[in-house]
């Protein structure tokens, strides 16, 4: 159920338009992702890692690898083939959705990725690197001390976006 919903969500994005819109809202969504990820590390008492390598399902103990082409349509696969960093996040999102099938109590963690998926649904684009989260044509968020900077941040209500 969780995986099917996640697959539908990813396949429903108009990938031809991703990157065509940029606004301050996408920067807020990116910050909300970082806040949620920092809170996950705090709540789970897991030593924080860089957001680029934060595969939550793997951090929770699932070593399975996800191949996007097994779950997504050719438009998604083609787009992500040119965007390695974005591909990682989509893999992490699908991996956690699949993990949630076996561990329904972990489905709540899927909301960590929601702000980034929402950026794509809004036709925005992000590039998550080791040292920065960039909103294409919108914002640059340095990731030095990212955990300390976002763990106590006030939440954004992403439903308004």
C-alpha cells in the first residue's frame, strides 16, 4: 500500500516541467526537509549523517537496494538518469515506502521526504550535494553544521504549498 502510493506519486510528477518554477516556497520546503531529517536523527538517537547519504530505511537496518526502473515509468528513469543527486532521494523515498510495508510503524518517517517531493510536484528542482542543498534558480542552503542549524527550527506547514 505505501509503496504503491509512493510510486504513483513519483510517476504523477510532470517531469518535463521539473525545474521550470522557482520561488521562495521551494526554499522553505527544502528547509522543512532538513528540519524533519534532523528531528528523525534526534528522535531515533542516531548519529546524524549528511542529508545526501541519509537513506532512512538503510539507517533503520534495511540493506535492500532499490532500482528505480523496477518501480517508475520511463520518463522518471530518463530524467533521473541525468540527475544523480535527485535520483538518490527518489531511491531513498521508494526504499522507505517499501520498508514501511514490512514495518508499518515506520511509515510515518516517509513524511521526512515529503517537502522534497512537493518541490518536484510544484515543478521546482533541487540539487542535494554533500555540502549544500540548492533550489535551482531559488536558493543555496549550506550544509555545514546542518543538524545543529535545523534540529530546533520551527516547522513549516507544507500543506499550504
